[in-house]
C-alpha cells in the first residue's frame, strides 16, 4: 500500500472521495479509530468509498490503498 488518505467522521457522512482511484476493493485497507474495517462494511466505486453506516463523529478514518 503506497497511498494513504485520512478523513474525519461526522456521524452522518457515508461517502468519502479519495484523490486517486484504488486498483480495486482488494487493494484497500480501511481503519476507523485504528480498527480494521471488513470489506463488507463499505463499497468502492471509482474513487468513492461508501460505508454502510456513517463513521462516528470525530472518528479518524485511514484509507491505505494502491
């Protein structure tokens, strides 16, 4: 994983847009407050990540991808 993007959850936002598109969902690792997120908790479309539930307010979201 050579690219990292960071976001902060606000409790309502479910879509986060990366500056570059990952190769595919398998080339992503997402952590919320340091906890790994299983692939079935989000979907990937181009550079947009959509979570099934909005990450909590002030949560730190780290996306590692290729």
